[in-house]
C-alpha cells in the first residue's frame, strides 16, 4: 500500500534539503526507503512510500531542516528515541516585531550563551530560526528543554530557569543510573 504525506519548507531552506547535487535528499530517501519530490516554487515537499512511520519520520526531518537544523542533526530523528519539538515564539509576543526581536535575543543569549548552555546541559540540539525555537534530542529530555524555554519566553529569570533545569537533569540522570 502506497502512502503520501506532505510537508512545507521555507524557500530559502530548499537548497539545504536538496544538498549539493541532491545528496541530502537522496540520503533521506535511502535511509527511510521513501521518495521525495520538492516543488521549489512554493516549498511543498511530497513524500511517498510503503511505510507510514518512515513517512512521518521523513516529515519530521524535513520540518527540522525547514526550521533551520543542519541535515546531519535532523537525521538523528531516524532514531526512535529522538524527537523534534517546535515552540512558536509569537505565542508569547503576539504581533509585535519589537517584542519578537527582544524575546528572541533573550532565548539566544549574549553570543548564543543561553542556547549553548541548555544544549550542553541536556545533550540536545537547539535552533532559533525566524519565529520558532526548534529542539531535537532524546524524548525524555526534550520536554524539560521545552519547559525551560517556555519559562524564558514568559519572562522568568535566566538563573531561575537554569537552576530548575539543572535540578531536573540531575534527577533524571540519577533515576536513569539506579
């Protein structure tokens, strides 16, 4: 039985999805056993294949690339233990461009330090692109990272969020060991 799924990707990210001489697209197709057709005009990506789970995985990989992830990192979604989480910053800013710029800067941190610190602490990959925060990592940790960013987006102090996240990551590691 043949399944069809669609995904949308920003036009400026189509070249990243395709890769040099189509290498990235071919790699995704080979890994998942699916066919991918990209409409460069409107950014619609059609996925076809026999395995609907692989198509959903392909959709997530394409969505991740569209949200600014490097294709190598997006391919980590092939592992069932990893997941993609997208947070819409405009949920916290409304239509205000000034507020969007300010809050984006807040979650990125000076020189990218906030994003970098959370990535290292939780062993995740994080991209702030456009109006979204994208997170790829182990499904058990991604929820914690989401809550941390939601705290920052709602105006909580960085130190409060860091302390909460450090405590929860430490507890998770201890529970995992025992």
